[in-house]
């Protein structure tokens, strides 16, 4: 076999591994991908009718504070100066999101200073007393008070998670900043932008090396016997599937995207509009032209995508780990199995059952390369030694 390493999955995790191993170690890498395109969920394509770049698996915004990751990704693409901003449409009015002084003043029809707004929210979150917030609802109310929580968070979250928010982890709401300034940027990271010529061009450049072969429409499980035990494997597919669901299936949330081309040059004036009210069944609408205001797109047509969220069933794309207590129990068992699986490393969001942003998937792959793959290929270290790769 003229392959030194098999990578299962061509998302950011798998391609970072393939690129590093080919460029740094001169290894011959075969990447298997079961879809008919490269790139995992970050894949994007030109809408055939309008030429507008559409992110097929949901809008992807690149942001990071990790300088190593930023320098690494800049080898493959330049970035635009795009800064993500989101608005939310509640009871017929549009507010800035995440919640900031602008949202608070508009909602309470006031002109509070930062200190006045802080005092108001403190009063409105007093219902918790001295209690440490233990779940999503308590954390949400503690951060923004009950009225804002009910308007912007409660129903949106119910639609997105279909789970009683009391049973959701407080971490989920902690991802959203709350600001007592008029700064309405969505992310706090040092570096942010979108790839100038699109995600797919970036992903293809990562794989563009004479030692890397990407085989599309190839499911690892159909050819596993050829490779298992023959060559080291980095597996970025679902960890439960690898082990034949022996410990039970891990639960995921999936999304349904409804794409439409409309006969207008601008549908909503902004890339993402959230819909936090219970009478609207989707959670948000993306309008892709606004991700690239620097491009020349048609002035009479636009592409929008409505996003709906639900539990994944068999055959659905797994998008977000639900991560219930039962899931965590199963995951522990899968982790033990993974640790014992000879010559196979598990990585990426599916392989570790973790929500990973792109910069996290890339950062985690760089660590796996440094801590496990390089020592293995350079000095014969056991693949499973070498510390944590997350
Ligand atoms: P993936 O991209 O999922 O790649 C895994 C690949 O493995 C897939 O192509 C899959 O087909 C393949 N595969 C699986 N099993 C097999 C098999 N048996 N044989 C062959 N191939 C297989 N991140 C951000 O930083 N910013 C964002 O704005 C953002 N938005 C997101 C929005 C949505 C809706 C979602 C779901 C994710 C978003 N992300 C975002 C996260 C981003 O998608 C991930 O960080 C990235 O996809 C992780 O890369 P990965 O390689 O781990 O996984
Ligand atoms: N959220 C909300 N209302 C909003 C935006 C977010 O209630 O308008 C909540 C929701 O529970 C979501 C979480 O905040 O899951 C984190 O938001 P983020 O935008 O990071 O979610 P993602 O796009 O990753 O699903």
C-alpha cells in the first residue's frame, strides 16, 4: 500500500491533519470523504442562478483569538474585513443582537446610561437572590433579567433545542455576550473575516499537495478492512458509528434549510435576522449576499435561507451535540474504546462529540499533529501516548 496515513473526513480537522503530514513530514496521505464534495460543513458553493456564495450547511463566520491558528489559515486564504452583526425581529420590531445597550434602550423605550442599565438588569434578575445559576434559564435571567430573557431568549431557545431550557446547560447562553455599550459585534475575537474567494477555494488549497489524494463518495466503512491494522488512521466521523453504536447512539440536533431565490436586490438589509417569537417556526433567515458586500452580485435577485432546528433522526446530518447526561455517560465509554483502538486517532466535532468552531477544529488538529502524529512518524512513539489533543 503506498499510503502512510489514512484520514477519514475532509472537513477542517481532516484537511489540517492531511496538510501538516504531507507538508511537514512528507507523508503520503489518503483522505476518504463520503460526501460528493470536500470540506465538511464549511463547504460553500455558488448559487447557480445568481452566483451568490451559499454556505450549504449553514452560515459559517470565521473568528479566532488564537494567533497560531490565524497565521496558519492565512497561508491558504486572505480574509475580508467582514464583522458579524445580527439583528432580531421581536413583535414587529427589529433590535440589535447580542443584547447590548442599544437593545436594552429600545426594548424599554429609554435612554439609560451604562450604569443605569446595569442597575435595571440587576433589579430584574433579583429573583434569583444569591443563588448561583444552575441551568440555562437561571443563567439567562441572571445575565439579562426576566423581561429580556422572555422576549429574546426563551422561545428562540425552545425552537432551537426543543428541550425544556431548565434542562439545558448554562454554557449555551454563556456563549452570547451581554454588553453595556452600543457595541453590537457578535464575536469578541481578535481576528475575524470571511475567505476572500470563498470557503471551498480555501479548503481545496489545503488539500492541494502532490502527496494528498482525496477520494470523494467513499464511505470508510465500505473499505475499512483494507486499511485497519495496515496504516495509521485519523478518523473524524461520528465516534458512535465507528464502534457500531455498541454503547448506544449519541443524540444530535439537526437543521433544515429552506433556500429561496427572491426577485429583489435586498430582502432584509443584513446577513442574519433572528426570529425569537413563538409564532414563527424558523429560528433565523440568512441572506448570503450581505456576507460579501465587496462582491458584484446581481441587483435584482437575492438568495435567502430559512433555518429550522429539530432532533436528528436516522439519516439526518448531525449538527449540534445535544449532550444530555445520558449522552455524556455513553461518550465516556466511547472515549475508553477510542483510547484502546490500535493505530486510530479520533478527532473533529463528530469524532469527539463536541461543538467545535472552525478555529477550534483547526487548533485541535494542529495539537494532534504536534503531540501525536509527529512523534509517531518521526520517532516511532505510540500513537496513543503524547497527551491531550483537544
Ligand atoms: P466536519 O466539517 O463535519 O467534517 C467531517 C467530514 O467527515 C464530513 O465531510 C463527513 O462527510 C466526513 N465523514 C464522516 N463519516 C465518514 C465516513 N464514514 N467516511 C468518509 N467520510 C466521513 N464554526 C465557526 O467557526 N463559525 C461559524 O459561524 C460556524 N457556524 C456553524 C453553523 C452550523 C449550522 C454548524 C453545524 C457548524 C458551524 N460551525 C461554525 C462549526 C464548523 O462547521 C466546524 O467547526 C467544522 O465543520 C469542524 O470540522 P470537522 O472536520 O471536525 O467536521
Ligand atoms: N440565543 C437566543 N436568541 C438569539 C440568539 C441566541 O436565545 O437571538 C441562544 C440560543 O439558545 C442559542 C445560544 O443562545 O443556542 C447560543 O447562540 P449562538 O448564536 O452561539 O448559537 P448557534 O448559532 O451556535 O446555534
